[in-house]
């Protein structure tokens, strides 16, 4: 489990994939029952084209690998460039065997 002192310390941090690609910047956090559910990330222009022009995504907390000077996410949490990009229906953060499935981020066009 990742531990942070204050959520405010994370807002504005730069976000990178585990492979070292710059992804964007932390904009906000989604809380559910006083726990972090996901992070709203403003996507860099380099990733906007692969996300069909979405200005941001919500990355579930389970895909955050590290929070320190930078914010590191697993690239598996992002829709692949080959995927047909559509908003996920329901809360399906895992496949039938309980492991995370590819493409569980939620794209945000208007709220960013």
C-alpha cells in the first residue's frame, strides 16, 4: 500500500509510466469511503492522440506504482493504441481471475 501524508502534496506532480514516458500531471483525486479510489490526470499532448483527444483520464489507485518526487503509473492501466477507445461500462477493474485487465482508465473530455 502506498502511503502519503497529504493529498495536496500529490496534486500537480508530474506523472510518468513505469517505462519512463511522461504521461501528464495530477489534477485531482477521487475519494470513496475516505479512501483514494482514483486519480484525475491531465494528459500530455503526446498521449492525447492515443486517447482520441481526451484531455484527461482517471487512473484507479491500484495502477499507481509509486508516489514520490514524481507519480508513477503502470502502462497497463492505459488503453492501448490498438484498442477501440470507448468509455468503460460499470466498474470492471478486474477480469474473471481477479487480476487487473488492460484499459481500465476512464477518459475525460469536458471536465479537464
